[in-house]
C-alpha cells in the first residue's frame, strides 16, 4: 500500500538513553508465576522490551521537555491551559476544551453528562473503559462495527467503519430519543488498530445530525487513522495529515481523547466539544470528579507538554509515517514467517491471532493470556491479552463474553524502540509459535469484579 520502496527511518536521533536489564529464562519463569501469569502484574524491571501498551509510554521530544519548564502552576486560569485550548482548536478544531487526568476521565464526564438510564449507545466495537463508563451511567452499548472487523482474515482497508444498516436498525428499534450519541472510535483499538474512512465518518454524521443524535469521537488515535486515510482512501494521497485530521473532526460534535497515545505525553486527556451548553454541563461534573475547569487533573507542566505534543503529532507527516512504518515492519516480519496476525496490520501494534495459534486451548482457558505469558518467558518481551479475559462477563447473565477475536497485542510505544528491538521481538514470537503445542491453558485464582484483565491472577491448567 505504500508506493515508496525506500526504507522508512526514524525522523529523530537519540539524545539520552535509559538502560534496560537483561534477565535469564529462569528469572522470567519465576517472575511470571509471581505475577499470576498476568503480564500487567509483572514488575517493569523484569521486562526487556515492553510492548504492553502504547499508552503513556511515548518518548517526549526535546521541545516537550523544554515546555515542561514553562508550566504555569496557578490553580486557576493557568497560562498553560490557554495554550492547550489553542492547540486543540488548531489541530482538532473543537472550540470548547474540558481537560481531564486521562482518557477515562473524559469518558466518565461525557457518559454522565449525556446518558440517561435505559439509553442505547451504538459504537464501532467496545473499548474497555469506554463501555464501562457508558454502562455505569445506565446506558447499553451496542456494537455496530462492520462484520469484517471481527474477522481476523478480512483484508478490508477500513475495518473500523460503522455498518450503516446496523446503526439504522438500532435507531429504528429504540427511537432516536433513546440514542444520545454514537460512540465513534478512530483507529479501533480492540479491532487491532483498524481505521475508519472519511466517507464513513461523513455518512454517519449526515445520518445522525438531523435526528438529533450526537457523534462523539474517541479520537485517541485519530492522527494514526488520518495516515491510513492518506494511504488508502481515494483523493487524499496528497493531503497533509493535519488537513485530513481536521476533515475527520468536522464530521463530529466532539471527542474524548486519551493524550497518552497520539498526543505524545505520558499522562493527560480531554473532552472537547463544539456546543457551549454541553461544555457547561460537562464542566459542572468536572469540578466534582477531576479538578477545576482550567486544569482538570493535569499540572501546568503536563498541559504545556501536551500542547507541544498535539502540535508535534501532525506538524509534518514524518513522525506518523515512521511510527506506523515501524508497526508495519514487525507485522511484515511475522507475516513472512507464517504467524497468524490480524491483517491488515493496524496503527499501534501487531495483534497475534492467539485463538488460531493455540487452537488446542479452549477459549475459557484463556489462550491469549497463556500466549502472552509464554512470549514473556521466552524473551522478556511483554505483550497483553485482548480476548475473553478483557471482554469480561455479561452483566445480565454473569457468563464470560466470548469475543471472536482472541488476541495477544504487541503494542509499539512511540519513538522508544529501534528496528533491532522489533527484530528481537519477531524472533521470539516465531520461537514460541514453533513450540506452541507445549503451551497449556490457564484458570483464574483471583477474578476482580470490574475490568478484570488488569489485576486477575491465574495458574496453569495441568
Ligand atoms: C487508552 C484508551 C482509552 C482510555 O484512556 P486512558 O488515558 O487510558 O484513561 C480510551 N479509548 C481508547 C481507544 C484508548 O486507546
């Protein structure tokens, strides 16, 4: 899909290094047992290459580190807040900014502001914290993503798209007045970082607006989505990412953003909307849960670094081209070796099809959880489960939800690892794949009530 045959390379050089500790296989076997076979419970010092998440793990630029010193720590009306407002207006085009401590803070405020008991919220595949807040506010999430998104073999270029027939059916069944908004995620995380097309965003917005249904983006990975539009959607090849991003947000009423991803900072997030009245209601929730409306859970220096990160993200296209290029690089290495991965390779990581790789392990014995643990033991590479453990239990029936996709996610932090780290990771996955028959399933020894994947503990089924 990339017309250029030249090797991509990082548009940065290394100014400071952070040494990482190498471990032995025996040390890693002890560490994973101590962590209850849950990679979330490993100590980072026991990890060699940390691909648990791309959330809050980016390397900041020298510009961003300098910006920290400019942080205005005034409790009210911080200069840094107004810089952040300007950056969000310029890059995303939303007038009203509600800063939060991170993405889920914004989801909480949005859900509590817009959802009433019994409402229905259609969305393009669930995200863990997003759905949790929608359900906590009394709403019911309904998945309206294309069927292709649930098919690890489909090569659809925009697997994140909303299926208009599914969306119409939800609205017809419940009535537009029971649908406060459509929860529309860009570069859909749980589908493997799969993009949505501009044509689809436009169609959804044009359908919803006359019905009084808001379109709220989860724009956490919108800039990476813009890159796929530039590469794959007719008519956008010559447009800069900054311009594509503005067209994307023009088909929405607002967005929640976890700034720990595309925005290149280690903490922060925001809700941004167009309607001043909606912003007013959200701000009155904000003071109770996050902080005053001019910091919302971030320090002045956090807001400075964030304002700089938002601009850097799309200042030129080089950053995202190399970011997604690195993900494609490791994806291609695995595909060449015959490893089943979600295709096309997405924007922020490679998703191993654990259901296929460990087809001898039943889904209720958590194949993806077991595979993530086995990769860690092999090489110290830490990935995470995205399958039946992450999907949780149905609140009505109490049964495990059984998602079609049973995946291990190897998520690539931005600007942190080199091509050689990607080579080591690919070698390890290939090694584990070759000895996959020897990997057994797991069972719970501790299961938390909510968002269980974070803190659950397991033991091998023997
Ligand atoms: C990370 C993420 C969130 C939650 O944001 P946090 O900053 O972790 O609270 C919400 N939506 C998507 C798509 C995400 O990737």
